[in-house]
């Protein structure tokens, strides 16, 4: 065998020694208790890898793999594609080593070849140079404002400088374009004509990116660490009191419609997962999201029947109806869902016009749950009214207000507090407020009652309980505990 080539048995290299599950993009994360544990990744080289060579080999491997999949007429599943991709990667590296020897550059050591193979495979099927950061359980958010400007936000709120994630801004954009386009089910466009990208990643992470409209490419990857989580878990984490947990549990079981508000990173999605854990496992649930974040369909032991819908952006020129080819909206998904015999319809994050999907779900009276960004619970009402009015001039403030007041029962507001002291940085997420919303006052069109208000430490404590909510005792609400704590000095 030529001196620059792999050893006689390429399967002795670490890339082949790993099982397919180790590299599978959609491999299910392990759960230990209620905390997400990402499967242990293979060793990742921090230094010594020729990333230009990696990009070149990834492009060649992608072309060969695409041709093979097309020739197979799409019959090759994801695992099969990865096994084929693994073989293609090794063959390309084999050829590259021969070229190096013929050019007089000398071959790489088996260890360096293995590092190169891992890097190409990760770029082809995973997240490339971002993968080690996403696999690190200490990291909650990855903040990128240029290929060499990387900040890692840890779970305690502290910030660390991260390594470069590309050799240049152009390389970073090229990889994001590749990442957006490689999805078989829900590919996304990312180009000068579509300068923003929102993408779900393996393991429940979410990527948001912008380029061409920012001085340098901007990327934020948010990791969801708590997947199988309950209200009891959040009580243990001191996010809310047992009495507040019993109230929210009873509200879900009584099919009250709930909106969870808070700032970015406050734990809204985590709380929604915990609220959904109070739903009977045999209830049929539909989830409606711009990008999958709840992942209830990946928890079959907890939710036996889940129909998840994900919006799909269109591409190309807009037609006479203002829509792009292939576009699929949450409103369309919700209309379709009424044929699926659902017990509950859960609309994910509300940022704009998707609020009408939320309102329709709540009008069905099935106890829907949604999230939105707001500074406090009452501000969430004003934010939702604004979102509803974005649908067009036909939606007046009075109409939006009356619809919301008639459909939303409770708003749960989360507060995120980060403090830095001599002992380091600490971060705490708290349920700060729970308000009841009703049609009412002439001036605003709605009335709010603070069922739980923040005490001096910011924790939601009993305040004023509307008479209608006393009936939640039949669903497990600890009314005696509520009355015992009500009116205590803060």
C-alpha cells in the first residue's frame, strides 16, 4: 500500500470505531433525572486541524453523498446516509494523503488523520467546529458576533471567551448556508435575499443567525438543558413555591388557557414543558411552533399522543397572494389540526401574527399554553394586543383586546436575576407573578387580578384569589396553603 494511505484496516481508526448512534444527528439525548445529558462526543481537536482542508473535503463529500442519495431515489435513511458519508469521508482523506505524498508534503500520522476525519464528519452531519461547544453541559448559550468573537454563557450566568468557530466570516456564513440547506424535512434559505435564519438543532438547541444586514455574522445558539421536567423539579430548583406549583398544576388540569411571559432566557420553554407534564399522558396534544422547541413528541413515556407541527418558510418570488412557494404557516397547521381529534392545542412562542393561531386554539376551550416576551405580566397583555394588531388594519385595538381578554385565563411571568459577588456569578429564574385576566374595565378592555405577586426577594406569593379559582381545589390546588401564606408581610 502506498505510504501516504490509511493503514490496511481503516475500521481501526476512531471514526469507524464509534457506533452510528454516537454520530447520529437525531440520536436521542440521555436524561438523568430531569437534567438533559448530551451523549459523550468523540475527542475533538482544538488545534492542528487544517480547517480549509476540512471545508474542501466537506464540500466534496456533500456532493458525492447527494448524488448517491439521488441515485437511490431517497430510499437511504439517515443512518444509512451517515454510514455512506463515513466511507466517503475516509476515501477522500485517503486520496488527500496520496496527493500529499506525491507532492512531497509527507503523510499525516494516524492520529492526525483521525482528527481530520472527525472534523469532516462533524461538518457534514453535525455542527462542525461548533459541535464541542454544543456538547458541553456547562454552556447554556453560545454568542457569536464574528468568526473569532465568541462568548460562552455558562449555566451560572458567567461569560467566557470561546475559540474561533471558523477561519473567516465568509467561512462562517458558508457553513451556516450549508447547515440551513441540508435538512431533508425543513430546509431553510439563508442568503442575501433571506438574511435571517432560525433553525432547530439536534438535542433541542435553537440557532438564530443574521448576516449581510449586520457588520459581521451574528449567531446565537441556545441550549435547553431541562427536557423531562416537572413543576416539582422547578420547586426543587427554587423557581416557584409548592403553593404556586399546586395552583398551576390545577389550572392545567382544569383546562385554563395560560400564557408564560418573561425576558429572553428566563426559562419560559422550560416552564411550559413542566406545565405540559401535568397533562394526562393519554390526552392527544398538538404543538404548533415556528421551530420545534418543546419536543413533547420526543417524550413518549410522558406524552403518548403528540402531533407536532412546524411552520415552514417559503422560497423564491412571492405570488399574487403575497406567499412564497412552499410556505406553511401556523394558522394553516391549526386549521388542519381540527381533523386530528386533539384534546389540547399548544402554540409555542408568540412574536407576531402567530398570536391568531394562539387565540384560535384558546377559543376552542381546550386549555392551550403559549409563551411571549414581556417585562412583566401586565405588559404581556399589551404586547399580545400589539402582536394581534400586526395582522392588518382590520384588527383594531378594541377587537384584539376583547379577543385576548375572552381567551387568556392566566399569565405567568418569569424573572431572570443574575448577581455577581465575591463567590462568583449566580443566576436564578423565578416565577414572579401570576395574574388572572378577564374582560372588564372600559378604559383598557380587560381586568387583571394578581393571584400571586412578587415578595421582596422576587418570589411569587399569594395575593388576591378570584372566587372562580377556589374551585381549582378539585384539581389539587392547595387552597389552605394559599390562604395561610396570603397577606404575610414581605
